[in-house]
């Protein structure tokens, strides 16, 4: 039985925490991938730059200044000029992460990629389950809405029965009008 490496011990749940949605795509940032692979970020990017044909724009892209600023404000990284990163990070899509395993030939890279792929699959399944649940809730809401209208009508009828209009009283004495 194979001995679990640190990457497989990490688990798909923990890797799922690193997955972000940027430009309507689920991505992993270069810094997080480097941490998972156990290499420096610059070494990971160096390997990518040595193989530019393997990473087209739909596999990897650099964050814009606005995206990076929003990301920095969320993750509370150091300010520009006081240490930390001085350039925008690269984001790798699922296909880009798969391509990284061929660029980084190590057992750890392979093990981490397997867990990352499992995380992406788990997220897709959860999203599909959520869509199914959303459709069921929508049907229930429509049904409840029609029930609410029916109940409102019944309650209005009961209120009318509880508060009957006061009977018209006939005046005292003789009147020629027999309809009253």
C-alpha cells in the first residue's frame, strides 16, 4: 500500500479552500500552487515561462490591476513597497493546473495535481446539486404561493363570517313601504 505523501494528506477539502472564482472561472493562484507543490513561486513561474506553448490564455492569465487590488484587500497582504509581491499573480484554470504536472516532474506535483483535480470535480458536483435543489425550491415556492393565495381567501371568508354586517333595523311605527 502506498505511503501518503504530504500532498495527499492535504486532502481535497483543504485544496478546495484555495480555489477562487475570477473572471467567471475557477482558478488557483501561482502562490497557492507553489505552496502546495512545495516550491518557490518564482521557480513555478520560471518553469511556466520555459514552456509558453503549454499555457495558452485559457489555461493561465495574469490578474489585472483591479483584480489584484481587490484580491489584496480581501487577503490583507503587505502594501506595495513594503515587502511582499510587486507584480500581479498568475491564475491557473483547471487545465492549466493539469499542464503544470507535466512541467513540474516530481512525485509531489503529481500527487497534488490528483487532489486538485478531485477538488475541481467535487466543486462541479456540488454546483450541479445546487442547481437541482434550486429548481426544486422554485417549484415549492410557486406551490406555496398558490397555497398562500388560497389560504388568504379562506381567512377573508372566515373574517366575513365572524363579523356579519349589522342587520338593518326597521323604523318604529307604521310605514307604507312593505319591502323594509
